[in-house]
C-alpha cells in the first residue's frame, strides 16, 4: 500500500525568498549546494532567525544574501567584513555571518580578513573559492592555482596563490575548516560548528565554476569538476597547514578537514577597554 506524504513547504522555505527563485547561478555552479548547507546549518544551530544576520560582498557568492529570508546585507566590493564588524559591536547579541567569494574576501577585502582574524571578532566567515572572478569574466585572483589558465593568464598563472586556511590560522582564527561543495554533510556540520564557535571562524568551500574556470582549464562541466574534487580530495584534520596549498596537479591531493578549533579571548568593546586599562596600569 503506497503512502503519500504531502507537505505545504520545504523545511528551508522559511529561510529563502522563494519569490526570487530560481537563482541566476550558472549550470554546474556549486553555490546552490553551499547555500543549502548554510541554511541547514543555521536551522541545526538553534540560533533564532531574528538574531542572525548574513552579510555578503560583490560577486557570484554575494548573491546568497539576496536569496535569504532573514536580515541580510549585500555590501560593496571587499567590505563585507567591516559591515559585519559594525553590526556585531553595535549589537553583540546578533550572530553575524559573512559569505562571499575568494576574490572579494582575499583580494580587495584581504586586509579586513586578516585583521578580523587577528582581533578575533565574533564572526563566521564562509569563503566560497572557485579560483577566479567568475562574475566579471573569469580573471585570475589571489587563489588561482599556479599554472592555471584564466582570461587574464592565457599562458598560465605565474603567481603563487594564497593558502587561505594557513593564512587565517596564522593570524589568529579560532576555527578553520575546508570542504568542497560535494562534501555536503561535512560542510553543513562545519558551518554549524563555526556559527556556534565564539570568535573568528573561517570555512573555505571549494566550488566548481565550470563557465569561468573549468572550461579554461579543460576540467569539463560541473559534474566533471565535482569528480575532479572527489578524485583528488583527502580528509586530514591534523594536516600541517603549510602543506595544504592548492595546485592543478593530479599528483597532489586536495586536503580537506576541520583543521583548527581553539580558544582565544573574543574581541568586544568591553574587552578592548579592559585591555587598554591593563596596559596603562602596567606602565604606571
């Protein structure tokens, strides 16, 4: 006997602006999976929607904020973290997350990224890394692997890319992880951990960009690029972060995992005031 299960709405519908769907992302792009993992993690975290704010910058990933049915801000290029900082310090009860792309966060926004981690601001940053500026023509960016072909590096990229987990861990992030948009369960759980972790947490998500990056590097379509991640990825939570940089070589693994989970004093105006007074008293 068949049983028909009928529901009025998808569980994630409460967090999505359904009137803006379907989304505008290219076929094969991993951002739909990333947004799904993000909304699932938010629901699993138990954080009330009215206390959560999502901030994004410019680029393909920046569109996520516009699809979420909660307080969200689509900010100027590279300035998502300063906007998020202002929200958090003016209203410490808010749980603020930033979701943006590798170009937005680590190029024009790179200085904000390292200083937010250094200060240990109570922010969750989700960086979707597709190795190029996908929205504006597939140009090389600060995470484009050495030797990769882009519209601005037709003979191969000659610059060494950022190793983002190593970078943010070195300057003070208390939670650092990397997954791909294929590893949906691990990514969902990692984002949930990051949302609940006091201090600066950082999750890098490697995501296909078949139009902007995959085509130029003969990686095939979105499914082929996912196979590329599946074939090369290994999970090593205890990896030496100096060694988790990304290359185009099939002989070198893509290292994933929950790399860092530690405790530090979280930045706040009251903590800053206390620290200044401590320094002054020590000098007296």
